[in-house]
C-alpha cells in the first residue's frame, strides 16, 4: 500500500469515529499519566514551580529577587532565563527527532532526561550549578511539550480536537494549584536538612520512575505510522479502536468519507517550513509566540513576586497565589463547552483581550480580595489561550513535519519567556506592577492582530484538509 493511500485511509477511518467513551478514557488516562501526559503533568508542574520556589531560592541566599545589572544571572530572572533557554533548545532543535523517531520514543527518553537533570539540580549549592542543570532539565521539558499535544491531536477526530486538548490541559493544569500549595507548605521550611524548595524540585524529578513502568502501554499514533510507510501497524491500531467503539456503542460505524482537498504526502526536507503555504503560517505563529509568552509567563512566573511588591507578606503571597492557581485547571474545563464551537482563532483573540482587561485591573488593585479575583480572571484567560494555541499551532501543519513545525514556532516563545524574565524584573523594580502589565497589554494587542487577521480557520476539519 502506498504512503498516500495509507495516510488517506487512516485519516478517513479516524475522522468518522464518534466522540465515544473510548476517546475520553484515552484522553483522561493520557492526561493523568497512565499513558502520555504524566510527562505533561510534570512538565507543567515544573514550569509553574519556577515562580513559586523563587522566595525559597532568595531566602536560601542562592539567588536574589533583582540584580544591579539588566542581565544579572544571580537573580530570579536568571533562573527563569535558564529554564526557557533549555526549553528553546528542546522545542527548536528536537522537533525533527520527534517526527523522525516517533511520538512514543520521544516521550519516554525526554522524560528520563528531564527527571535525571532535575534530581541533580535539587542538590546544587551555587548559582552557576543551579542554572546549568535548570537549563539541561529545560531541554527535556521542551520535547515533552511538543510530544504530548502532537500525540493527542493525531489520534482524535477533528470534531473533538479542541475538547480533547481542553480536557488534557485541565488535568495537566491541576499541577498549578498542587505546586502552589506544596510551595506554600514546603518553601518557607526546612525538612531533614533540605530547604523546602529542594523538596519541590525532587517531587518533580519522580516522573521517569512511573513512565518506566508504563512505556509498554503507550502506542504510536496511526497517522505517524502511516506517513512512515508502516501501514499494517497503523491500520491494525485503527481496527482495534473501531472494534472497541463498536462494542461500547453497540452500533456499526458509518462508511469512511473521502478526505477532501488533502495534499499528497511526500518526504519532508530541511527547508520545507519556509516554502509554499507553510511559510506564511510559520511567520504568523512566530510573531504570535514572540508576544504571547510575555503575557502568559510574565504573569504565571511572577505572581508571588507581584503580591510581595503589593506589600503582601511572603507566606500570604504564596497562599494567595495558590488561590489564583486554581483557575489553571478550571479554565480548560469551562472551555470544553466552546472549544469546538467557537472558531479556534477567535477563541485565542477573546482570551488575549480578557488577559489585557483583567491584568490592568489587577495592577490597579491593592486589597487581597481584588488581587485574588482579578488574578484568577487573568489566569483563566491564560489557560484558555494556552489550550487554544497549543491545538492551533499543531493542527495547521501536516503530520510529516508537525512536531518540527510546532517546535520551531513554539521555540520563539521560549526565547521571549527567557528574556521577558529580565524585562519583568526591570519593569517591576523601576515601574512597579502597573508597568509590568502595561507591557503585557501591549503584547496581547499584537497577539489579537496577528491571529485575528492572518490566522486560518481550522474547526471541524481533518488534519489532512487543513494541510
């Protein structure tokens, strides 16, 4: 069977499947970690604890809140920069490995890499050692981010992609309040001779232990197998999915519909991202990611520091930040009701607008109740934008280059997040919280323009039709 024929048959048979209990079970298992997104959960836990262990790092004397020079590496901004420098390497340079060797292998080995690096990082006693191993861990996290979303998008039919990623991120994002609550409990204290922040990092390093037992249960995606000429394996997986759904529903499946306007499959080449229709989509998403990271991480990584700047004590700032973090899993759950009803690009625009409005309200507030309320709303907007663009930047590219393309455009957000740490620290020091949110609003305006004007529509289309 030719590659084109196998890809078309796999796509047609997957796209006709209903949103059955089988798919929801797979997504829940994936997100809880029984299959793929254990990596996703730990990846998000890791990104979130960056901000929450900051008070512990400064308390222990390893780092300072701000530095006298803009690019001072001994400050919290340097720690954040090391995180996103590693993420940039993982997303930009390793996406092609995910496309070449498969989603299953990439998930497993990146998780082992990340956990090992985090374990070593927990026992560092110099700023230099801390930042080096933070960078190494970030590479593994970067690969995880791309692999998890790619796996889910390639498995489910087009009519439920938005809901699938929403549920996945809702479960993953439970890491945010958990990391926040653990930090509020552990960071201010010392247990068995180890500072609390070290225990937070050690918890994050346990992911590979579970993954080692579960790897055998992780299948490869049929679309990737078909695109790589392994049609028998791909169709075998599709057949098992179909039979499971038939047993669950008691109904026969409709005949597969022909995939309309599907581009023929061909061997990927190095410069393919910069040719044909992909060039404009790559450029659009590069600009988008350049600015969305300022809004997302400019808030998520600095919530406790913003609270302290508002005059809130360290212990209470961590408690209030924990309350704000509750919105992280709630946002995607709410978005499940509209994720495949509102066109994806417009959902991104709406989320960016809400971040701007509620962010300015947060900056002008001082009462704890208002800080928590507007912080919750900003976080809600961030989580909805996150699930929307993670779906969007994967579904607009073909299977043969999906991970590489998504990794390339997403890597820019890693660079932005890396340098935005220094920018936020500078603005917070010289202009306060209001100055920080002025920059965030400007970034969100760019996001709304670039996606609203130049983004293609994707809802309820097969991946092959979008390509």
